C-alpha cells in the first residue's frame, strides 16, 4: 500500500508539473501545437484554437484546475493534423521529423481567409531519455504587421536615399570618429572620389589636401556631438587661386533610443550666388550714382502717398531740399498743388499703366515751373510704389511761346501767300486743261493713224486689181476685200465721232480735279516717333486718309510689297540712307507712287535735289500744318493722276498705231514697215527670208450662215493659234479682212513649208464654239522666199506669196502652196 501511495504521489506530482507547463502554454499569445510522432495534433493552446477558429481539433483538449490536476475533455470531431490544418508546413515538418535537428526556426508566408500572412515558425523535437521520438512542438508567431512595418521602413529609407542621391547639394554623414558613413552622389563628385573609396574612410583622408578646412570640420562635428543641437555655418575657403563660398547645416542623427551616433551635413556651394550678389550690389551702387548724377528729377512714393526717395535734381527743380521732399505725402492736402498730377498719380497706382503729362504749376515750395512728368508703378517687398520722373521745361515752354507768337505773325503772312497761291492754282488748272487738250489731239491723231491701215489696204487691193484685171476670179476676190476695208473705215469714223473729249468732276463749293472724299492710303517712312505722331495728328481729322508707318527704308519696301499706297511721305535722313536712296530704289523696282519729302533740313539745295530725283514735292517739318499737308496731298495726287493719264494715253496711242484691235496682231502699216526693214537686212547680209499669206476658206459663208460676230470669233481664234505657233522674232499681222501675213526671218522655203503645213493641220483640227454652234474651218496658205535678183520691192514679194495663195485656192483650198516653178506650173495647168 505504501508503495502504491508513493507511486500515486509521483504520478500526481508529474501531472502537476505537466499542468504548470500547460498553463504556461495557455497563457502564451502565440499558437502552440503538440503533434505526435504521426503528426496528429495532440494538444493546442488557446491561441492556436483561435487561429483555427475551432475548425481543427486535437486528440484531447485539457481543462484543468491548479490543485486537482487536469480533466480531459473528449472531442467528438476527428483529430486534426499538420496535413489537414497546416498544409503549408507539411513539407517542412516532414523534413524536420526525418532529420536529426533538435530545433529548426524559419519564416513562412501563406494565404488565409484574412489575406496573406507571415509567420515565424519553430519546430522542437520531443523525445524520452532514450532519445525515442515522441512528437513535435510547433510554435507560431504572426510577423505580418512586423514585416509590413519593416517593409515600410525599408521603402522610406529607399525614398529618402533616392531624394538624397538626386539632390544637387552635397549630403554627408560622419560618426564620432569622423568616418564617412554616407555620401550622396553630389558629395562624391565634389570630393572627387568614388563611393567605395569614400564610405568607411576618415575625414582625414578626404580633406588631407585642405588641413585647415579639415580641422574646422572636425571641430564642428565635435561641437554638434557635445551640444546635440544643429549648427549652421558659412565658409569662404581659398582653393588654388580662387575662393569657394559655401553654406552648411550640421544636424545630429539619433537612433530609436535617442542616442546620437552620427552627424549629418548638408553642404551647398554658393560661390556663383555670392558673385551674383556682389554684381547686384555693384549695379545697385552704380544705379544710385547714376540717379544721383541725373539731371532729371526722380522721386518714389509709397502707395499711401509717402515719399520714400528723391534725388538731388528733384529737390533742385522744385526748389526744396531732399529732406523736405521725403516729408511729402501727396495724399495730404496741399502737399501737391497741381490737381492733374495728383489725379494721374492715383490713376497710375490704381490701373498700373504708365502716364505722361506736361503741367504748369507752382510747386509746394512756391516755385513757378513747367514740368514734363512721367509716372509709372513698380513693386518692391510686395508693396506698390509710384515712380515720378520729371524735367524742368520752363525754358522750352517760354521758347515755344515766343515761337507761337512768331508763327502767328507768319500765319498772317501765309494768308497773303494763300491769296497769291490761289491765283497760281488757277494758272496750273489752265495748264492742266491745256495738257488734256494736247492728249485729246494726240489721241485723235492716233485714231486717224489707225484709219490709215484700212485705207492702205484699200489702195493695195486696187493696185492688185489693176495688175490682175484680166483674171475675173482674182478681181472678185479683191472686190470682197475692198468691201471689208470700206466697212472697217466706217467703224473707225464712228469711233472718232464718239470719242470722249474731257471728264471733269464737280464737288460742293468749287470745281475740283481730285476727289478728296475717296479713301487715300499714305505710307510715312519716318524713324522719329514724335515727328511721325505730329504728321499723323495733323491729318488725323480727315477720316478718308489712312496713314501707316515704316521706321526705315527696308521696312518701307516690305510694306510696299504687301500693300498698295496712294502717296509716300519720306524723311530725308533715315538710319540706312536718305530720301534720294529711297527714290532711286523705287525707280529700280519700277514703283510708280508719288513721293513727298518731309524733313527737318529746310535747305533749298536739298529741295532742288529731291525734286530733280523724282520727288513730287518737299516740305520742311517746321512748316507742317493741316493746311500745308492738305495742299500738298491734293497737288501731288493731281499731278500724279495727270502724269498717269498722259502715260496711259501715249501707250494707247502707240498700241493703236501698230496693233489690229480685233485680232491683237500687228496692223498692215506696221507689217509694211517691218517687211521693208527685214528685206533690206536680208539683201545686205545674204540671209534667208520667207513670207506667208494666209486666208480663211469660205469665210463669207461663215459670216452669212452664223453672223459677223461668229466670223470675228473664228478670225480671233485663227490669230491666237498663229501667235502661239510663230517664233519670238517672226512678225504676224492682219493684212486685210480675213487675210493674215507672217514675215519669217532667217527661214528658207523648205523650213517655212514645214511650219505652214503644221499650222494648217492645227487650224483644221480646231473647233470654235459660238453660242450653241460648233464651227470648223480651214485655211489656204501661199508661201514665197525672198529672191534678191527678182524681188526688187516688198510689193513684188507680197504678190508672189499672194500668187501661191491663189494657187492654193484654185487647187481645192485647205492646202499650202510654195511659189516655185512647179507650183506656178501646177496652178497654170489647173
């Protein structure tokens, strides 16, 4: 019995000891699981049960009391195992139980219903005193939050490192022994080393070449370690032949326990900034000297009206001292006596725009003066200020007053001159009308000359009729041509009867040749702003006048390429030349626009030069007035109009004297003159010359069937094809009626025949549309080459070519016959 009691006591003590460990396991926050040798759960603590949410069970779940041992609570559910409840540890546990290790610790991540989790896992082997394997103790620690915190810390460190590395300032970390713990890329480049040669090295190695700077930095590191407080320093170190300026901040670096273990340094090279600050200081000093030495008065006022600066000239102009000006406040009644200046100051401060004005005032210091004032606004230190720049123009105003009095006297004289000028204008108008009459007479002469063409044709056909009086067919043809020439004469006579004799426009008040109510576009080539503004203001009240400005010659010609102008005002002296250069360039570019020279050089020699070079008029700037400019604009445009009309009339006269109006070919008169000239040159130099005579086939039938306008259209189309076919030096003309002729210099009979045949085919394949009708037509061509031994006159050559034309008609029309023995024989046989 005693031994039995002893055995029970031992068992009770053993169970009590086991219960103590189980109590410890139950109190642990981490899951603890006992797995037997088959990896079946034998025990799990409360934390493990919470982890599995009672989804996994063990062979027994122990409920116990401290004194009486444990009670075993049987489970009805099947026993859990590592394979079923911790499958993510199955491979590791199998490796552990099959191996010799007593313990094994590792980390493992797995996915659960609550998301991805990280665990620190520890396996411990259970065995008896004989080393028999009894099972495994599995202890789990959830390190998910710890892992996340470590990752966040690592990411933060990487971000700060990235910021440090991208910084342009040098960032260094030294420990208490002056060793480099960290240096960003800027610091490494500044030291001139590589990262592996710098990190871990001592400051004595990095700054050995600058011993004084090295000692200075070591002292600063010691001071930060001793005080535990940050430190800001500025340095100027002589490196070689120059000084390097820098700003640095030293800050203590502490661990999580608050213990300081290093000093961080932010180093910035401010050498360029210091140089800029020095230059700015020098510039400010220079500006101060310039302002002080300036003859202009300069004063600055705060937006509240208080004067904050005034130079010596400002005090002198208004009759005060600088101290007295600094006591001014323009918002205070009586401080500024001129209300217009006070109003301008407030407007400039309100809207920020610059203003300029002239005032006549008695200053606050009782000085009667004229001031030219410029007011503008500037901002400093966030506050708006008024800048007043002014000049004493009292002497200038007195001079202007005297000049005004003289101008009044001159105006009285000008009125007398105006009366005399009106008489001159009347004389000019009489001259203009006389010139008009000359033009009309010349035009009448040109028209009469035009009449000469059909008259010469008439006489020529009469002469040919006399030569061929025995040939009825030719006589009939010549009769038709004589009839056409007579009709042409009648048309010209009708035009002479309806010619315009004159055209005068009447306006209110008095008769004017120029209509000043129409828009007038003026280009002013003027480099002086004030002079241009004076011209613009003087004529600005005339709404029909538009004025634009060019500051120099090249700019003026750029505008002339883009736009047309009626009149040009040009200053005599310009940055890149003078008015003579401008007029010469206009002639070079063949620009026909009237030019008036307006200049400050009132020299009669210059006036004569510009008028001779082509300017229409000349006006000194001292004589600019509304009346003077209006008079110059009127007279210049009228002169230009008259010149243009005369030129157009002369061109028209020249055209009428040489061109046929319907076909735009040369007329018979011009043809005869050219033929005489070419024949003379051919005879002199022994060159070839051919003449072709072209006549439209059945032209009378075209006129009778479709009307004379249709016949004119056919004739015009034939002339157009002829002009496109001939060479530049060939001469094509309308010889008479529907007959055309071409002089072909340097061309033999064979080449001329080829040309004529091509022309004939081209005309044959052409259709003329007239209304809804399509008209096809053909031509017959007679061709002759100049023969010096037989062609004693141009008329003989024309007759031979006309014989060829007659032969072409006889042989059936729509063909080319060149006059030689064979052609004449074929015509005779026909």
